[in-house]
C-alpha cells in the first residue's frame, strides 16, 4: 500500500500545531496534523465533569504579544473567547464553551490523525517519511510542536539540530477536577499552600449551571502523590480536599501534567532549517506559554512558506 503524501506534516495538535495548520490551509497547502491523544488541543484541554465542563489545562489567555492579540481578535469575532477579569488581571480572555474550542476552531478543515504516536522520522533528499504506530506518511516538510524534551527524543539521530535547540523548564503537577454541591467561596480563584490554583469554572465564565472546580496541586505536593499507589493517592487527595472545604463533591478525576507550562524563559523565537525543511515551534520557544506558542508558530510559518 502506498504511503499518504502531504505538503507538511505537523506533529502535535495543540495551540501551535493547530494555528500553523490553519495558516497553511489558508495558503492553499495540504497539511496533516498528527496527535498522540484522542482529541486536538494539547494543553488547551476541557472535559465534561458531572453536569458541566472544566478547563483542566490552560485556564485563560493573557496576551503580551501582537501575535496573540491578533489571534484573540479573530477568536472574539467568532464568539469563541471573551474578555473577563480574574484576580484584577488585565486583558484576560476565557472561552465560555471551554478552552479546547480554540484548537478545534483552528483545526477545522485540516486533515487530522488522532491517537497516533510518531515512532520515527526519516529524511531523504526531497521528502520526510513519518512512521506512526499505524501509518507511514510522506511530506516535503515537518513541523514539530511538542515540548522541547519530547522533540529532542524524536530527533535524537539528528545531532546537528539537537545542539541548536533551547532548553525550557516546565512545571509538573497533578490537576483535579470535580463537581461540588456548594460554591464554597465567592472568589473565582483562590489558593492554598498545596493547591496554588483552585478555580470555580462556573464563576470564571464557563457556561455551567453547577459548581465545577479545577484544582492544580503544587509541584512539591504532586511529587509526594507520584510515589503513592492509587489507593494511597486517593486517601491523601480526599484529606486535602476536605482541608480545602470540599466536603460534598462528586466526579473527581485526576490528571498528571508532566509538561504543564513553561516558566520564566526567554529563548530563541523558533527553529527552521530550510535545507532539511524542518521547523520546530511551541511554548518551549520565545517567552513561553500561549504567547510563545503563537509567536514561534507565526515565525515558523513565515519561514516555511518562503520555501514551499
């Protein structure tokens, strides 16, 4: 069976990957998004919890760059995001139907393969061959958008490229989502030493009629949870939730973010090698987080389109 052929293969369907895919579609090219998860979105993640929904990855956008402001303007026009106020912050935007609606919108019309892990990349003179757990696919160019640690694992054979890539420090922690019968507090967001982010998604502006909470546990507390078995972890979480005032909750779910978000960085804006037709972008670049994701994707796209 012949391998599928595309102009550009983008690995990772988070904010950077879906953004650059949309730009390629607008330019008349044929991109393919490959995502190892079952849904697009990456860390712009939303899930059903009881009678509502919870953002359990990126909670809001707080743009600092023209690139992200421009995207937000488009998203506002599509009624995907709206401006709000969280803890007196300025220029804060949420997605009332969930943050995952942003990458879903950006990836509309893009060929996308989900639940596929890329196992290897091989390059000949004119094409890349991408092997997943189910397919082999050919493209002229490759764009990698995962956290830089995962990128380096995938391109380990390309030593000349590895030495040019930045390092980024990521926060790692457990996130809990749950439905609680009571509101507990009038604050949208509050914090505790072991839980620096306790957010009522309904008060934040998600269209829920229930009190649906997202709780990010601290790095230190999460490290303690990691070494426990499932029953021990459940007992510790139960005690911690009681301490936080959650005495009547349901639909508790835990998720561990190994690469939750990059912090306090100022890396090169992006990476593009015109000879290899390889681009690398994401929140490991620029100033990190959503701004870094969009800045790096925008500049990678500009370099790529010049040589397509």
